[in-house]
């Protein structure tokens, strides 16, 4: 048996809707979270990721299934008796307490003596870069600082597992990116497993050891960030994580032929010689012809060329009317000028970079 | 700088002009009567009503222990009434709180439609006469009232209980009248309560009782304090409820003051009693302002 810190076995939950129907938030989910792992639950809103988190913290009671934390069955334990702490989306700092009191709350509740508590509070605040802020009130702090207090408060009692419910969504972009790195560092320093919930795929890919992509109450794929991005299991994962060009068609030993006649070259291997499939080409894997003349290519009519800083995003369509998105490095000025004149581009790709999703994976 | 000075001066004139109506209002309807009452409370009572214009501290003396030796020896009866009134008002506050606090949580969790309906029900009694509502309690509580009749018929008691004309009846009547006053501020703070904070507390290992004491109670305390003040002050001076449900047996400050002005015609003594009530309220308000001021200062810093 796997040495997992959290194990979910067939965890299921449905919620009634006001219209008298029911929504499946968790559809018999099995999940193992390893010790010292940074796991991200990624999915659109309503995919069940928050329910899953709340089931682990104890605020949602499962209809069926079990939750084990460090080998102990926690399924029916109330939240206050689980060795799990949460960083809430809006921080949920107690407004009537100082930063120090907030941070030390878990210790106070556990009956730790005041002197010892203050020492640990100072250490925890130090760890999140808020040294000496004990006497402040949460309202006097900036959003980023409040975030850090929430983090210090949640880790001070050394839970076996830290849950983070979209904690960075309220921060501005620069701060968010800085916090992403810090969170990852903190996690490896503490040696606590983190389960991080987000709908931001960038965040998920940056920080995680593994990412679980959720949709419709099911885990669509649980894998390393690279595999999630490069080898999505199905077209939901492919389109939800990153931008994608998907071509659906019939596999024919190295060629995927769509119904309208577009042909995509791929490297055939066992299991994808024939049958229906979708070919995935990420926008950044399409490059301007001329760089490698041996590569297969797609001729597209350019609809729009959008400057996004480090690159141009090219939106176009093939002669057959199929939409294509490509990412062109901003350094390629001459190409940009040419495209703007001719409204045409020849986009090449490496057949080895084409990922195939067999249609049976999509349940088609 | 001169222009700045003149600007500040203009501001001051504008402010004074804007404040004139409300200042006049307070002067005529608040400071005036208050002054009359303070002065009266230090004058000697006339033999057949009215006042005699001499300094006479014994109005307060009758209450606090230095009665006019020419007329009477000190009797703590007024002090007893004062204390009883404080007690009844305090009980009223506690009882209304016990009713309203849980009710506020229940109503705050209802859907918007039911919430509004419940709030409407709570304010509904305001639309009927206070006297009528109190006399209904007489019908319920009196010797031949519903409660006693039912208990007698059921064989639970063999002699009617003395329900009416007791301290208990007064508290009951007070609670009945003052529930909306307590409910509104309590409800306002309960509805504002951020439940993710409760979750955070549970998540950090605090059980339900601890969470209530450390999180829910402090966060709803402003509503409780506000409700307590709003109920306590009118309850202390109330004279309708004791007059109807207390009969002749139970006297509260309100009745005593009313009696001094209307039947005994001892205006100075009545004024002194009224001043005592006002002092008690002022002390209370002062404590409240001090407490909420400190909270405010915490937030500001």
C-alpha cells in the first residue's frame, strides 16, 4: 500500500439545487496524496474542487466513501478534530484579534502556555516575513500581508496537511507570482503536504508536484504539470490547461485526416495507428516556415495578430475554415510585417510534438 | 496665510449657520426642560404643590439617606424601589436577550423571503396600541384568566396561582414590549457575522463552545450591547407596564415619579427621582461609549 498522507476512497457528494434537482459535486473520487507533496486541484468553477477540499477539512459530509488522513479514518470526524488546517480564500482573519492572537489561535485552543505560544507566533510570523507585526490588527495590513498572516496561522500548529482554497486569487499579478514561489519554498521547508485549489492553470503548473484536473466531480487527469500540459488524457484537459489547437479525425498510420480534408502528420506508435482521435498542437509549437523546411505545415489565413508582450498571438483559420492559434515570438519582426501585409502565414510543426487523444478517452 | 484664515473663518460661519436649527431644537426641547428639572430638584416642595424658592438638598436626601429631619426620618423605601427598578430592567434585558439572540441566528439563516416575513412579524406589534397589548396579558394572567382556568380544569392546581401583580408579571410584560428593541440591533450584528470566521475557528481546532465564546460572541457583542442599552433605558423608567401588570403592589421608579408629579404634587421630589434615573442612564451610556470608543480606536490605529 502506498504511504499516502491523505487517501480518498470513492468519495461521493451530491447537492440539491433550489430547482429540486441535484448536482454531483464529487463522483466517487479516489485520490492519494503523498507525503510532502504539493498537489493542486485545478478546474473550472463548479467542478467539485472546493467540495473536495471541504470534504477533507470536514465541512462537507460525504454521501459515500471514506477519507483517511495519515492512515486514520476521518470520514465522520468534525473539522476541529482533524489534523488539517486551511488557508481560506478571503483569509478569514479574526478582525477582533491582533495579528499575534490570530496566528497563535490554534495553539491557544490547544492549551499551549502563553510564553511558548508567543515564541512560536514570532517564529511563524518570521517564516512568512512579518517579523514583529504581532500587535497590528488585520485591517491595518495590506492584502498580501493578510495572506501571510492566514498562512502563518494555518501552519503554526504543524498540521499534517495544509489546504489552500484559492488563496492567491485576490492578489495582484506580481504579488501572486511572488507568493507562488514563496508557497512552494515554504512547503518544502515545512515538509507538510499542501493541497492547493485554483482555477488558474498557470498557478497550478508553476507550483505543483502533481496536478489533478477536475470536471463534473471527477478527476480527469492526475499527473505532473508537464504531463498534464504535454500529454492531456482527454480534450477537456487539453483545452482547460493552456491554449490548444485540436484536430479531430481518422488516424491513418502517421496522418490524421479530418473530415474537411486537413491532414496532420504525427509519429505513429502502437495504439495510434488507426481509429478516431484528436491531434493536439499547442500554439507555441507552431512556428514560421523557413526555420525547418522538412516539417509539415498548415497554411492559414490570418484574422488577427495580437501583441501580448513577449510574443504575438496569431488567430487564423485554414483554407477549410478550421481555427488555428499560434504563438509567435515577438522578436520575429520581419515576419510580423509580412503577415500584416499578406494576411497569410505558413505554420510548421514537428510531428513529434503532436499529441494524440484517442476519442474513446473522451467517451465518444 | 491670510486667504487660508479667511477660508477657515468662512467655514466656521457656514458650520455655525448649518448647526443653528438643530442647536435651537436642542436648546428649546432638551436643555430648557433639563435645566428646569435640575433647578426644581433642588427647591423645597410647597405645602399645597408648587415649589418654594429656597435651596433644599433633602429631595435627594430622602432617597440617599439625609432626609429633612423636620419632616421625616430616613426610610430606604425609595432606594429599594430604585434597586428593584434596576433589577427588573436588568432582568428584562437578560430575558429579551435570551429570546432574541437565538432567534436572530435562526432568522438570519432563512431565505430572503422568509427573513423579511419574520422581520415583519417582529415589528407587527408596533402597529397596535401598547395599552391594549398589555391588558391582554391581564386577561391571560389574572386569577380567572386563561392560564389559571386551564390549570384548574386540568387538575394541576387546586387554587389559582398568583400570576399577575408580581415582579414576574412586570418582567414578562416588559419582555413582551421590548423584544423588538432588542431584536433589531442583535439581528443586525448576527446577520453581518462572517461565517467563514466560524469555519476558520473550527478548522484551527476550536470546538463549537470555544468558537462561540472566542469568535461569535465578541463579533456580535456590539449588537448585544446596543440592544441592552436600548432596552434597559426605557425599561428603567417605564411606568405603563408596572401600572397595568404590577397593580398597586409593585412600584417602579416610573410610577413613583408619575405619582409625585400627578397625585402627590411634590414636584421637587419627583424631579430629584427623575434626575437619579437620568444619572443611572448616563453612567451606562458613558460606559458604552467608552467601550465602543476603544473598539473604534483599535480599528483606527
